[in-house]
C-alpha cells in the first residue's frame, strides 16, 4: 500500500495507543481538516473522519464490505469468514437481519422497561445517602448485562460471569493487534456456556429471545426454509451479549462524567424528564461508545483525490464524525438541547445497529432513575479509567462523589 503523501508527517493516529485513545478528538480534528483520507503505514489501514464520508461509506456496502470483518485486527482477505450478522453482506446479511428483527420485536423490547427500572432501583438504592460509589462498576456495567441476559434468557446467577468473559474477550494490550491468550480463553468459555444454553432451548423452549432464535427459520431464495446453525446462533448471541453490553456501559459511563462537568444541564434534566431522550442523542454524538467501524475495500475507489486500492482496510471513524464542524455547529460543545437530525454513532444504512431502540431505552431509563436519586454529583476526568479495545471507547470506572 502507498501512504497518503499529502498528510502532515507529524499527524499520527493509532487506535491501539492508550494515550491517543484517552482523548482522540484533537487528532481526529486534525485528520478532518488536514487528512480526511488518512493512512497509517504501521498497521496498513486508511481512515475516514468526516461525517459525510463516514455516512456515504456506510451506505455503500458494495464498495465498503463488512464480510471480511469490522474490527481492524480481525479482518481477513477471506470473504464471509464469519457467521456473525455484522460480518456479512447481502444476501446472507439480509436473511439473518430479517430473522432477528422478527425475534427482537417492539413488544419484547418494550416489555423490558419495568425490568430495567427494577434493576436500576436494585443497584442504585443502596447508595442513597452514601458519600459516593463507582457509577460504572456498580451500575453502568452491570445494568446492560442483566438486561441483555433477561432478553436472551441467561439465568440471573450467571450474568456477571458472562460479563467478565465478555470484557476479557474484547481487551487489548497497548500496541496489540491480535487476540491475546486471555481473550481466546474467554471466547472459549462463552462458546461453551452458550452452547449449553442453546441445547437446553432445543430440548425445552422458553419465553426468551434465545428460544425464538433456536426455533426461527431462514427463508432461502428457492422458497425453502432452514433452521439456524449452531455457528449462526452463536453469532447472534455473541453479538447481543458483547456489543449490547459494552456500548451501553460506556455510554452510561460518559453520562456520569459529562453531566458532572455540565451541572447546569444535569439540573435541566433532573427538572424536566422530557429532555432525556434528546440528551441521549447528544451523548451518543459527543462521545460515541463504538467510535470505529472497519470495512474492506472491494474495488479501487477514489477518495479525496487518491486511489484506495481493492483489498485495503479502511476505518470509518463515527466517533470523529460526531464532532465534525461541517455537520454540527460548535461541535465540541456538549448541549443536551441541541437539535440532532441524525448521527452515525449507531452506524448507518445496512448495518445500522439493530439494538439501537433497546440501547436508547436503557440509557433513558438509567438517566431518569439516576437523577431521581442523585440530582447532584461530582466526578473527575483525571481519575477515570478507560476500557481498552480497538472498537469500544469509554470509562471502565467513574467514581462519583455525592
């Protein structure tokens, strides 16, 4: 691959660098202004950082394919190397998305709201009257695991164990670009555990999403149908249990920090719950929990006056796109009343996050329940701890003082 000869020599972006990941926005701003098509020679990938470029590439799945993986370090030249829905293109993706869309119904999602409120009370009430607690470890990281677990039908007593394996499976060390032994071991545990759960549903279906998926049938082009394979079932379950847990946990971690840094906006939310849905959208725009979506280039394509060759890896930086001044006025200003027509924090087009409505509801209810108990708190950006993966960005620990 040829490097981008027009980008400044001192401009460097590396998703595996902890120091950059702590605050990538200055680097992303320079990329948008000085190298909208950026090239990293060390890891051999391109990156698009402007909103319109990320949006357009997300819609063009024929040129920017997901079928080789969407995680930079896991991408392969092999086509359709996985049965996970987000790592497929049409027609396979279309068949599976239609199926999971029928299983993840509006009714099933809506029925979770009372359970989410009950979980919020269970986790938050013990800290009423206390001096403070770790909002992520004690609440934000626990809530989505239990919600996704309830959706799938994972027993309550197993859900923290599943969360631990999921966290380990996604962790990367500084500069690491391949799965480490700990991650591989965690994936093995998850595979074995969920195989047992799948086998149980085949013997005795329950009223949960996993049973729905086991019983579902894919409609084939010739009009026939078939059941999902074990690999396809694992793909669905792993996608929901990892992506659904991690992204909501990071979103709520950012919520604790940003509302501490903007107490006047927190006060607005505490006094007017109707502002909460808009605040969720602004939080997603301002600090996208999953800021990088990788794609495989299937044909030579010209971008910003340069040819990106077939076979290249390209990162769509939706975290940067959310701060693009070309799309959002005063983009670095956090404003819960900002009118947002659209953002790309859930992706866009064919691969728009199928769990977006659930994530939005979880965040809305979590914010409402938090503010009902704790209208004021303080948190220090200097003291937060970050998760370290190439696809998810956000705090793993935020201690709030009450």
